[in-house]
C-alpha cells in the first residue's frame, strides 16, 4: 500500500459522508431557531441560564444524513435538583411542544424540529468538570475541549473514522454494541493527529492500551482500552468498549492499511436467512441448535442486553457442565429499544444427548476422611455402579440427571444457573419455549438477519 492509495480511498469516502453546504446551512438555521426558542422560554423563569449546542453537529464532526441536534440548558449550580428538573422540562416542552420526556440521570425532552431529532437537556453550569453534580454536566466541558483542538482537517478525519467504525460494526457506546462513542472517536483522532496515524497506532496496539491526553490520570483501570477523560482525571472514556471491539478495530486497521478499499467503510450485512437456510447450515455443520425463547422484559436496551448476555453465559455454562458441549452461542432480541418483542438465548451444541449414566470420580483412597465419606455414600443401593477403583481413586457410575439438553432447559434446573434479574422473573412468571434442532428455523421469521450474521461470522 502507498500513502496515495489510502488517501484516494479516504477522499472517495469523504465524497459520500461530508455534509454539503445545503445540509450545513439547514442544520445551522434549525439550531439557531431552537436556541432562540430556548431563550424565549428562559425569559419567563426566575433564574439565569443559557443554552449551548453540543455534540458532533456543534463541532462539525457529523456525517451527512445525521439529523441530531443536542442543546444543553445550563442552570445555576446552586439550584435545587427538583427545580432543575422542573425548569428543564418547562423549557423543553416550550421549545418542543410535541416532544416527549425521556430519562437519563434526570428527565429531558426529546422531539422533532424541521426534520431534526432534538434533545433538550438541562444541566448545571459548574466551574469545572470536577464539580459536576450530574453526569451530563461534563458534556459542555467535552465540547469546549474538542472545539479548541479540532480544525477542518481533523474534523474531516473524525468523520472518516466514525464511518470506518460504523462500517466494521464497532461504533456506539450503548451496552448493546459496547463500541466506540463519538467522543472517544474524536479524542483518538485528535490525540493521534489524524485518521491514518490512528490506524497505524491501532494496528500495533497490545492491550492494555493506555492513552492520557492531559497526562493527569489518577486511577487505574482494568479495561482493554483506557482513554483518560481530559476533563476528568478519574474517568475512562473507553470503559464501555469491549475487548472484542478493540480487537475488531485492530483487525480492520491492519486490513485497511494493507489493502485500502472503500468497501470496508460501507460493508453490507450478511444476507438474512429464511427457515430453509437455517436448516441447511445446521445440516452442513452437524450440530444441534437449541433456543430459549421468551418475551422481552420491559427494559430499555442498555438494561436489557447486559441481562441477556449474563443469562446466555449462565445457560451455556449449565449446558457445558452437563456435558452438552456448547459449540457457539448468541443472544437476539426483537425490540424497539424499549424491551418489546421476543428475546432468544441461542446455543449450538456439539453434543445434544448423553448416556443414561455419568462417571463421578471420588477422592484418592489415601485421603482417608473424604474417601470413606464418598465410599459410604455409595456403598449401598442399586441405582449406580460401584464404587470401584480406577487407579487410586474411587469411582461410581450413576444415573445422569439429564440425558438431553432439552430436558435440562425445560426443567427447574434452568433457574439454578446465573440469569439476569428481569430475565429470570420473566421466565418464571410468563414462561418460555424451547426449540431444538430444525425447529429453531422458525426463528428466521423474526431473526433472519441475526441468524444470517451468526452463520456468516466475520471479525
């Protein structure tokens, strides 16, 4: 690869992602109109406050087609929390009369204005990030830090990096994705001096990777990627970023550097599978798929997906401990972001049935107290074979509790594994279905895209 090869690809990508002048003007006009509405609403309140546009659209790091405007309303730091929330909602509804309330650390108003998705968020106007009273209070400091350091070239490289992260499925700090946030992406580009230097650095990363732009970190972290917030010495901006997504960036950084091509920035999803396609894959692989299917708990995605992952790990461990050898596993959810629809704990098994008996090894005979206890427990009875000696250990062959994975999944023993709190209560109270073998093909109706990705895995 030559530098000109990568530069040509980046130029082609920019042709597709850089907002044109009409887009920029439309956004600027909408933001100005919204800010004017904020000040009109503030004029009726007995407090001094101001409005600040933040986020990528404020810093010129947004991609063509993005339609998000984030406006923060900064209230005095000595204002009572209840008053902050009340005033914030009053201003929000005045600016966005058709908007609705959502909740982060405190409520805010979200709505539409002239085709733009608008978040109007109240926060405290504190003197420094170390004085924040709520998590959102640090956002204006993030905005100021980056605005001071971004020029047109770096802003363009940020856009390219964000598009690259989207292309490799690593963009987003939500707990479903566990990827790179926009703020993290901007810090990395600014800190490395551009997109290409960042790629070259990432290609050689060896976790744990530590980056402290202001050299002021005061805490240690165990995360694979540590980027100390330049406005908060005790915060890792990359805390949510999974080891898998760090490795994903490394893989595709090397791939792009060795073979620059535009397609990496705009990868299509694998083809969704229909029921026949799912059955074909299972027949080809000779594995047995099992799926626990249930109604999604009434949770937002950032609460739902950690619980689904915990539950999937618990179920897979339970299957493994009983000898059903989980080959690979995944979890799917058909939601609108608010926990509606169905969820699936999916596992592909190398072994789906086990013999009626299992081998149970006891202690070595010379460990007298434990050995005598083991022997005494199995000395009588005709429901097992032994005890007998294998080398210096007692062994019995006893009846297996579950000879099929289905038997385990349909039993109360499922609730002995580690499950997410709300997943467990949903399974207990509302019940669930267990699909096995070719029957899992029925999932293709709701989860054809997810199954397509499962059976066409890529880094």
